[in-house]
């Protein structure tokens, strides 16, 4: 285990400048050794691939950008909890992805996330295009069985194929439900809008009991009511949370490959992630489709993605303190 703060601790400090030292998420201890995961509550994993995007590429740089935008540990001013004090969290590095080989990259992601799951920790995966959710959920299912899914996105990603290709960032949810990794009756989509998919995909979703909240539902009902309904639908079963940053209006997340105007605000999304992590039995989470456009915290898309992770960690910590789970 490597401590990125070691040299600063030698001079009596418990923190370092964000721009100095080994780049890990929130200056967390770093390891590639699965043996170091013993006793860990949450492990951060990078999945830097974008070979399966259908539009603008670049999300392979997302994990590095999220780490660079991450802030030091601290007490959440609203929740009054420091997740890094309540939970033992480490950065488990990146899966050994291979350019232009999505099959082997997915296998590497599933293997690396699986090591976290086998150790009894919750994996939080930094993407990467949305195709990585398929190996992420498959790894989690190996320990928990078919999981519930909460999915923030502009798009449903339930296409049977995209441009004639079956494995794509537009098809992972179709494949996960079809193959029994996700329970469709406990699968909730939030923030849908735009012009894709079509009637075929929504008919398939209805057949499998999938619940969809469109942006007009969030506008009309309010985010609190929608999240309350989501928690009720999912129930107290193992659940996976996936957040595509294009669920946000491009004003809040311009750095993504398939932006769509009219989306959520960052304030609503961050509150929702913390509330879901508090109210649900989360066994895994990912944040995807971050296409960096700046350096460190100057990249507002990477910054909001980092805070999605931080709010989720805070929710997990609050739940642990309240319930012991």
C-alpha cells in the first residue's frame, strides 16, 4: 500500500497540495494488490476506455481527470459526516484495458472489479464510456445475484444494437436485463429526454417492468418525490448505481460525448446520489462518459463527476452510521 501523503506527514502535515504527489482519488492510499483490500469498505477503480462510443471519443481520459479534480477528505457540511473517516477507502488503480480491444478490456474491468467484490468491498468505478457498466454489474452479480439498478442518463442505453453493433455504450442495459444480471422490475431510469431510443426499445422495457422517469417527471414532481419513488421501487435489495454525466444539462457538464440540452442541475443530481446511497443497499456504483476539457478542478465535468462519487461515499457513510450496513 502506497500513501501519497507520506512525505507531507514527515513534515507534520496531514494533507498536500492537490497538484503535487502521486495522483490518486482524494489522495487515498493506493494499491494494485488484492491482498491489501482486506478490511476495506470501498475501493475506487478506473476503467479508462472509450472504444465503444457512438459519437465524440475521449472518455478514456475520464478516470485520470476525476482523480485530478478530487478534493481532500473533509466533513460534509450538510450531512456532517467525513466519509473518509467513517469508511476505509482506497484507490485500487485502473483495470488493464487495451486500446481497440473492447472484449479484453471488458474482461479486465470485470476481473479488477471482481477482486474488490471478492474482498467484501464496494467498488466505485470511474469511466470510461457507458459500456463499462456491463462488466461492472456482472462482477457485482457474482457475489450478490441479480441486482437492482438505478440509472441516471439522457438515454436508456437499452438498444439491442447501435449502428449494427451489439456491444456498445448504447446497449449495456439491454444486455444486463436480457442476461439476468439486472432485475427489470427493480430497474429505474432517471432524467431521460431527447430523441433516442424509440418505440421498440420502450416496448421492450415495458415488457421487463422497467420504470422510467423523464425530465418532465422530475420537473413536474420534483427531485425529492422522484427519488422517494425510486427507493420504494428498488426496495432493500442489493443495488447498483450508474450515473452518466450527460443526464446533466450541458451547462453543468459540457465535457461529454453525447450532450443533450434540458437536463438536470448538478445540485439535484448530487443530492439524489447522496440520498440514494443512504436509502439503498448499494453494492456498487459507477460514473461514466466524462470527456475532459480542462485541467484538474478547471474541468467542470470532471469536477461534478468527482462530487457525484463524493456524495455517494457520504451517503454510504451515513447509512453505515445509522444502520451498521
